[in-house]
C-alpha cells in the first residue's frame, strides 16, 4: 500500500514536470511567431510607405490627390475594421483562457481531493491491520 501511494506521488511529480516543459516550449514557439509576425508587419509598412511616397510624387493633379485621399480613407476604414475584429478575437481568446484555467483548477482540486482520499484509505488500512494484529496477539 505504501508503494502504491508513493507511485501516485511520483506520477504527480512527473505530470508537473511535463506541464512545465510544455509551457516553456509553447512560450518559445509563441515568441517566435510574434517575432515573425512583427517582421512581416514592418515589411508591409515599409512597402506601403514606399508606394505612398512614389504615389505622392506622381500625384501632380488635383484628381490624383483626390484618389490618394480616397485610398487613404479606405485604408483607414479597413484598419479600423481590423482593429475591431482583433478586439473581438482577443475577448474570445481571453474567455477561452479563463475557461481552460477554471477547468485546470477544477482538475487540480479533484486531484487533491483524490490524494486526500487515498491518504485516508491507506491510513485506514494501516489502522485496520494494527487492530487485527492487536486482536491476534491478544487471543
């Protein structure tokens, strides 16, 4: 029985180590994805600036200036729409995080309760054996 209880402790320690290792891997992967996305965004911004500068140089007439303003207006509207979508996506992601963390907390609470029940069962069995030994010795 004591061996079974120590196996449970070993398994809990293994699970904890696996979780820490997974979190570290995921964090590194996320960090790489963020850096990649940032690089793409900066490259796109540089291209837009270059195109914008060229277009301004070419915009000699009032009509071309009006077209530039219209394109800028459309780009701003698209940017605002993208920002609103990102906010919605962020709220959804935060809700998923909260739900997942709550599930994890429930699982941990359940595991703690199971550990306490296992400890109780082991001690109860040890007491029963002690009582049986005392009765056998007293007969």
